[in-house]
C-alpha cells in the first residue's frame, strides 16, 4: 500500500521486494538488471518485469576473485560496465573499485582512496569518479585519513589508470576558507578534514561538483586536470521567515516563524541536469550531519545547555524552553558553536541541515532553496506514530534533530519536463518530486511513500526508453527496512 499526495505526476506501485539490505541502486539497461548495495555484498535483481522483480544472486566480495570486503558503499553502471566500490576492513587504508562486465565477471580492479563512499561515471563513459570520504577511524579522531576523489581512466577497462586528488593545496588557505564560511574543525586542515560525500558530473564532462557535507561546502573538481579548482561555502539558512518545528515536547507538529536560528545546509546527495535555459545546474539534498561518532565527547549538545548572549537574545529563556527550542541539536565545539566574538556566549544559533533541497548554478551559487516546503507538506499529513498501521507525515521525535532529512536525489525527464526526485529519510519516508525546468522557480509535483518501507537512501529514475516494461520507473532503496520499492511514473491530471 502506498500513500500519495498527487500533483503533476502519478506514481503507481509496481512492487516492493525484500532484500538482505538496500542502500544504493544502479540499473543496466543492456541486461535489464538492477544492482543494489548492502553490507552483505552486491545483490542482482531481474527487472525485466518490474511488477515481478526477483533476486538473481548476491555477489560476495570477501570471496575470490575479489577477496576483499563486503563493505559495499556504492555501485554505478554505464554501457554494460558495472563499477563497485568497497571500503577496506581497516578503515584507514585505501579502498578498492571493482569493474564487472554484464555477466558480473571481474574485468579489473584498482586501489582508490580511503573509505570510498560513492561512485559515478562521466557521461561519455571514459572515466569513473569515486568520492573517498576518509572519515576518522577512531572516536578520538587521532587517525583521520585524507578525503579525496579518485579519477579512474577506463578507456581501456582492463587497465584502469587511477589519479587520486586530495585537498592538500587548500591547507595554506584554511583560515581564509573558514572565514568565508567553510566549516573546518579546530586544529584540522582541509586535507584531512574534508570528507567528499557525493559527486555530480557536468554534462560536458569537464567538471564535477562534490559535496563536502560536514564542511557545509561544495568542491569544484577539474576532471581533465585532476585538481580541485575551488571550495564554495554554502552559507547559512535564515529560518526567521520560514516555519520551523524544533521541539518534540510541544504536543505535535507546531511550526513557528520568527525563530532566530540558522541552518547549515550540509548536503548529502547531488545530481546535475541541464535546464530549459541550456545551462548546467545541480540539485542538492540538505540532510545535515555531525561527527558525534568520531569526536571525543561528540560535537553536539542541546540548546538548553548552552549560554546564549543576552545582548543578542533578549528572549533566551523562552527560546530554551523544551516546548520551543530547548532540545534542538546544536554544535557545541568551540570555533563552530556560533560564538562569533569568542566571549563564551553563543551569538548565532546553528542547526543541522536545511530540511530542504537547493539548486546551484554551474559555479556553485545557490539560485533556489525550498524553504520549509518539505516539512510543511509532511506536517500537514499529521504525525507518524510508530504503532500506527498506516504511518504518515512527520516523526515528531526528529524535530529537534534534522527533521525529515532529505537525502537522495535523482533527475528524470517526462513529457519534456525535468523533475528532481528527493528521498525523505525520516518520518513516513518516501520521495518528493519537483519540476525543476525553471531552476529559480521549481514547482511541486507530488509525494509518495509505501507502507513498510523505512529510510529510503538511494533513488534511481529509469526512463521508459530503457525499461523493458515501456514505463518510466522510479526505484527506491530503503536502508532501514532493507526493501526495494519500484514505482511506475506517469503524468498526472
């Protein structure tokens, strides 16, 4: 069963398939097979009949000929070639990229950077790009591998040539970048602090935009020169003119306006497209993230526990009530906590994530931000109660954290229009669609979720021209429920 709020598009459920795990999907049109990552290997799904999809096999990367690790983080397909990346069991050591042919036989493998987290092909299929996150591998952060992007030349797919590009050239500019708004942890340098999350390649294959989630920034990669050209800070989102529910103690979804808080966009996924004006744009899902797992003592606290500067916040006591913003997750590490004059009192309240999606131009400048639309739409459906048979809307328990957490992005074209599909990880989950043909003024096109699917991670649009069914397909990989949702996509009324 699925819940939908239909606007310009109609999604019909083809089926839901239970897997050993489901995070990132990739589709091979030449074989009509779908590849889905999990912590137990790579699953191969027969998609010749989307309403009767079935698992064909699961590939174990701990066994020969791979003999490596089943920590499969991402997969991509181009022209019958399957690229799979896996992290090493020793988290501070380089990962590997495996190339498989359409029969899932090993073609080649290559060392990439530390903790490869996402893989994608250039549009011409000549290169593969791998985002190597390089997260700290100990809670005290003392082992912090470098973040990087590996550029793999596969013009001869049996002899891949790898160039791994790091951020060492920005170390001398660390203070300048921080002053411009790039979030760099105290005592760290860009070469180890930046953690590439996701990559989108420009249509001309010359550049790539790389999300640096924890740094609240975008890195611009020159693919041919194998170098990062610049780091673009994304800035802060002023929530005062939007509705915001930051409390789980207010009796429900209670949005307020005028709250003096500023969101750090911290995008996860990014996807590129060419708009109606012929220019390159990128859609980012502003999930938010922290390093509580990697920083001794954690980097976050609750707003009620910090000292707000009374010169800035005359209503500090009201803001710090549990029913308002008292339990809001905020950074508490000195240098990142909003204490702009270093007097021990917070002058700017930062919150994690934008609870939104944004559109960037070819230079990384933000031309659109969806404001509170996602949260208002879900909030309008009511509260998600965990014991409910039909869950819907907002999970109130997430309100003080990162809200609905937009995470994945896919771009698809239908009837001459370009849509962005944004996965919503929390609450009722599912996917939202927007017509992004006019990048400065997108239009809402619908929201869908299937009962039983939890925490959609990856999203994939399969055009009708590539599908054996002759239908446009939208595929969601749901991490928490380990399920695969397959929808057909059609035009609404």
